[in-house]
């Protein structure tokens, strides 16, 4: 596999996570996760999501298996603002930056001296996660909810909500939301890719409706880097 194709595959995986995570922000505090059926919990998620304008969080991203057959753990900071604005700042072990300004998606890895530029999908051509990125999807309409398998090492109060898309999606078969059944706070999400790898993103210090400025999502292409576009 060439470096370019490896980076393209990595970018596709990351962008899918970026698109997916925007729909997962939080849950109504008046409801209690341990008392809800999976379908009811999905409804609660949607209700809360409708009231979220933006959020910030620290994250731990762990990838296991796949083509590389090994585990990689990365840490960073996440900012998201409707509609479609995202900033994923990976800080360790390698600096990486993924930014969406609502129109374009930028992927920048300083070590590679390259910026990859993609286009945020339009509603009529977007996959289900991208619809949530645009603020126009619906958990109960687009997914079938069921109880999922809980990853090892999480608190006993954590609940796993498995979401299977009702329309087949090319990037994934299902995703799992990790929810604290006592507080109904979102703990993270888990997905699998076509290579059989498992990607989990756990959130810390998540804060909702913090009033993020649009300036946080402006990406300026550094001097001296190669720019690769999706040609759309």
C-alpha cells in the first residue's frame, strides 16, 4: 500500500468519525438511561441534539487491529459547531489537524507537509452521518437501535447503544454510543472499518453550548505545503 493510499484511507476513516460524532452530543437530563429501551434512548438523544448549538471536549482516540494489526492511542481537543463546523486537534503522539468550515474539510499533518482538501457533502448526496453534521438527520428515522456490547474497561454504569443504519452505508455497518446511565452524559463512540479495525473515541470535559466563535473553524493553508484536493 502506498503512502498516499494509506493517508487517503486514514483520512477517510477520520472524516467518517468526524461526520459521525456530530450526531452524538448528549441526552435530555430529565430522562434516565437505565430505564429507557434502546429506541427510547435514541429518541432522547435526538431531542437533546436538537438543542445543541456547539460543544467542546478533550478526547482519547484508540484504534485497534485492521491492516496494521496493532494498537494506536492518540489524544487531542475537539470543537464542534452547527451547521457543519468542526476542529479536531490531535496533540499526541503526533500533531494532526482536521478542520471543517461548513463548506470544506481540511486535513493537515505537519510531518507530511501536505494538506488534503475535501468538500462537505451536500444533503442530497450525503451519507447518514453527514446529514447529522448538517443538522438534518434523525436517529429514530435513520437508525435501528438495540443494546450493544460494552467495551472492556469502562465503568459499570456505562450503557452501549448500537445503531444500525436503515439504508446501507459504504463506510460502516453500525456504530455504538457509550452513555453513562446515571447521568446520561455521552462517554464516546465506537465504529469498525472495512479493514476490520475498531476505532473508539472517548470524551472528557465535554461542555455544551459554550458559544464557540466561527473563527475557531477557519483554516489557513501553511506556506510550503502540498495541497491535494478531491477535484469536486
